[in-house]
C-alpha cells in the first residue's frame, strides 16, 4: 500500500517532468526554426527546413534540391551557426547560473561571479591590442582563444586566492571574484584608453552578440557544453542537499568540498566557452534559473535541464529580435536579453511574492 | 666751453636725428606689419553660431582635428601652427608639430601649454558641446567647426580664412574646390545606372556607413547608391547576410585603419555567400584611403573624385588636368614651373622647349596595366604637348610614408616609370629619391604616361608580437596561479 503510493507519486512526478521537458523542447525547436527562417533574405520556412534536412547525411537523398546555392550558403553558413551558437551559449549560461546560485546559496550569483567576464574581456582586449597570434590563427580565432584563456586563468586565480587549506569558503570565493573582476575591468579600461579607436571591436564584444558565429567555434563548444551538462546533472541530487546548508549536507554524507571544487571548475569552463563565442551576455545566467525555479520548482533534477532548454530558447529568440528589429542595424544581443528579460522577471517576482533558492 | 657749446648745440640736432630715424623705423615696422594685421580685430561667427573676436592676426594656431589641420595648411598657415591633434598626418610636415592627445575631449591644459592665440576644434557633439565651455575658459579665441556637408566644409574654409587674415586664399581655395565638386555633380546627375556600393570599415564584425557619414555623402554625389543608405545611424553594424542580399556592384574597403586590410582575395575567403556578390564575381573591390573619405577638409574633394572614378570610370578617367603655356623666350633665361596639387602632388619644371605651345598634364585614375612585381603609388600622369620636340623637363612626384606603408612598398625601390609605346611596357627613368622631403625626381625628354611605382615588399607579418609572447603570457598567468595555489595550500 505504502510502496505503491510512493510509486504512484514517483510516476506522477516522472510524467510531470517529462511533460515539462517535452514542452520546453518543442518551444526550443520552434524558436530555432523561426530564427533560421527570419533574416534579410526572405527564404520560406519550408525551404529553410528542406535546406537543413539536406545537410543531414542519409536523409539528404530524399530531399529534392529546389533552391539556389546562395540560399543554401545563407542558411548553412550564416544563419545556422548563429542560431546554434545562441543555443549553446544559452544552455551554458543557464546551467552555469543554476550551479553557481546553488553553490553560493546566493540569488545574486551568476556565471560571471568569479570574474570570468572581465578575465575574458581582458584576454580579448590583449589579443586585439597586441595583435597576438593574428598571423597564426587569424583575428577570427585569436580573440575567442585569448578570451577563453583569460577566463579560465581568472577562475584559477580566484580559486587560488579564496582557498584556505583544503577548504573553499563561499564568502572568500565571492569576494576574491569581485576583487579580481574589478581589477581586470580596470585593466581593460586602461587598455581602451591607451588604444583608442582600435578597440571598438573589443567594446562590441563586451556588449555580447553573435555576429562572429561560425561552425569552427561550435566544434569546440558543443562537446564541452554537453560534457559539462552531463557532469553537472550527475551532481543534481548533491545540489538539492547542499541547498539545506553545507553542514547538513556533510552530515548527510555529501562530500561538499569535492562537489564544490568540481562544479566550480566545470561551470567556469562552460562559461568561458560561452563567453569566447558570444562575448558577455548579461541576464540569461542570472535570471533564467530564477524563472525556472518559479515555474518548475527547486529540484535540480528538473531545474537543470529545463533551465538549459529555456535559456537556449530565450537567447535564440532574443538574438532573432536583436538582428531584425531595426534593420539593417544588428543590436548587440545582450541588450535585448536584458530589455526583454527583466520586465518578465519582475512580473514573475511580483506574482510569486518571494524568491527562493 | 666751446666744446660744451658745440655739444649743447649738437644735442637738439642729434635728438632730432634719432627721432627722425625712430619715426622712419616705426613707419617701416608699421608698413611691414600693416598687411599682416590689416582687418584685425576681426569678428567671425563659427559653426555653433558663437561670435568670436580675434584681436590680432593669429601666429600660434592649435588645430584639434585632422580636417582643420588640413584646411589651415591649405591656407598656407603651416608655419603659424604650434600644435595639432594626434590623428593629423597631412601634409607630412605636421610630423614636427606638438600633439594634442585627445580629439573627443581636448584637454585645456595641454592646449594652454602651447600658448596659442587661436584654437580651432571640430565638435563631435554639435550645439551644447561641453568641450566648448571647457576650452573657452582659456580665454583664447576658440573657433568650433561642425561640418556635415560639402557646403559646410567650404564655409569652414572661409571662416578659418577670415579668422586668420587669409580671406583671399580661402576664397580662391573654396572656388576651386566648389568647381571640382560641381564638375563631379554635373557629370553624375544624369547617370542612368547607379552602381550599388558597399563601403566597409571593419570586418569582423561588419562595420559600414549609413546616412550622415562622409563616405555616404561621397557615394551619393559620385553617382552611386550606398546599400546601407536606409539605415538610421551613420555607423552601421549589420549581419553579413544584409550585404549578401543587397548584392552590391562595387565594394570599397577602407585603407589606413590599423588592424584592418581587406582585399578581393581576403573577401573571397570569407565564403558563406560572399563569392556570390556581383562585386566579387567581377573583381570590383577597391580600397580608399581613410584620410580622403572621412576628413572634412580640402582633400575630401580628392576623395570624391576618386570615388567618382571608381563608380563611373567611363566618365571620370581624367580626374584633373593642368596646363602650362610654354614660352621659349622666357625659357632662354629661366625655367617654367607647374605645380599639381589635387589628387597628385607633383612639380613639373620645364628646362627647355623648342617651340611655344601648351603642356597639358592629366591625372588619370587608370592607365596601362602595372606589372605584378610593381605597385602604383598615387595616380597616372599623362603629359601631352602640341609640339613636343626639344622639350626637356624635370618631374618631381611627392609621396607620403603612410601611403607607402599601406601599399607595402619600400622607399628605396621608388622610381618614376614611363610607358613605352613601342615595347608596350613600363620602363624606369633615372630617378632620385629625396627621403627627407618625400619626393622622387627624374628628368624627362619625351611625352607619354608617367607613374610613380615601387617594388612590393614581401608581405610583412601583421603581428608585431608573435606566438611566443602569447605562450609567455599564458605561462606567466599559470605560474601566478600555481604560486598562489601553493601559498594557499601551506596555510
């Protein structure tokens, strides 16, 4: 009797979660479709879909070719990498946000809390100002490469500063993150003042956007983010327990320090990858976890995947708005995420009354 | 006593003498100063509608904008300039002047240190520019320019001319410039097919120009359509697809921006639909010097003429012509000189001529094909004469170092080449390079096409700092991490 009731509750929950994920997946696919079909060149939705299907091995033979090579290269070389980049960055920032908010037990935490953003910005500015390795990699690769190097170095720096013996106190991490982040921001400002006009690209880049997307970036980013997601998901139950407090978690047999270290590193690497593709996109990593917590509840087993899907959809849609709202000017995507996201978040905040972690 | 008396008598005479001499001297000084200070104090109204009174003819001018610097130099006031901004690089003489570091918010202290008696700035912000109030506190006459059209540039030239006592020169300069602009307008007003132009300032990501920018103005007047002419800002950063969909007939990239150098080859390599653009298919990719298309000064007209030549080569191959009437009588005792200033800077000095007649010099935008190993510096010159026999002249063509840098041409290899009709190839003339003044000189005794060319240097890597520096930076950063890690561990 008792066990069957548990079983029913479990099944109910399973059904509910499946439904949530299914709905979110449909929303994501729909957003991706819309984003791919919208652009300066008018390509009908069905044609865009056929072009995409044509790219997939095995299916390609069943799709008759009735489009020009220009349409194909616009869809395949320009729009798809952009949409997929938005998906990857959306997923990365959202799950990193969930992980950081949980570990710090702080609703203000976001993926950039450990100084990843300014570290990456510093790397990019350095690459730009010194033309580092432009001849070896080309400008297109040198900036993202230096940005991710900067981001990851910063995380290790913060980690090293905050660490006391084997412990990694949360408060120290936050403060070290703020200190290092401000320091690098100041360095970026100094470089901008020194270099003047040369750095408008870095400035654009700091605003965040997808105008530089290309397939080559995705080859690195997609596997990293997928791996990151799998590892973070493996910690989902530990996250739930850590929310009770570190002491309780320890008593319940969670190796808090170990979890903390692994998750910090993984989440920071994911963030670094996202930053190297798109620059610094605000709001997504901070507020998507909150929105999803309000909508699906605080259980990380559903919170992580649903945040990933929702973050990706929101970013894809925001990017579509950014590049098509005042053509021919493409706005930086980060502006749109903040402008559209914040009112929605405020609405949810007012309605739900209080905010939980 | 006698002596004393003599002295006494002499005194008034002597005093009178000295007085007379002084009067004459003073008169001489007054006479010398008269034309310089005539008309001063002068009151002018600048572009922001401010009334500015200049008490004396300025002798210490500070120019805070490359466009202003070029106007002031074009009025022959180069020796009165005591400071320019860091972006001013033309004419090459400005290199010796003191520099103002910030052009957006000029530092009053820096300007005051030069002790100027006239400051001319360009306002990026228009009316209400906070810089104006800041600089007015210096108590030095301040002229603010804020041009947005060709007419504004001409008005500014007159304004600066009035303020500096160069009214006549300014009038002559604006008239010539107006005529040149009018010539372009007249020729392009009836063109039926306007090419679509994509003007690129940066990639990646794309930066291009919209209405309100100088390149946009030039494209419009030169008879083209800016594909981003419908944008709402003067700087536009569209997605790449916008360019591909717009199918531009001509692509113009900017030259002289550090870190940006795009050519037909590099644009082709972008892939993703770029190779489908008509301009790329037809090889119509050009680059224009940043200083010719973005500075509201006299050379903007050069930029316009070159732009017109690119957009409508059928109408504009001859960009400018000059004529010199040869006079054999005069040549017996001296030489005759012709100075070319627009588009090409060159001097022609005729040494000998057998007959009277006229020497016609044209600057051409295209000419016989230049061999692959050489690069053209500036324009082609075609020199013609009704009766060319016995004609000998020296040809002096000026170049700028930045131009050579942009083209990747070494200074030593510069030579004036002539087009040999019989052999159908360019042949070098015995040329002397004057590196200090930046010209190449040769003696010519027959007439054809001439051009300044140099050997293309092997492409120098754009990176002043190579990969090993990246590795060192990464190494140092990781070392810091390790040190901190170990230090933290010991605690």
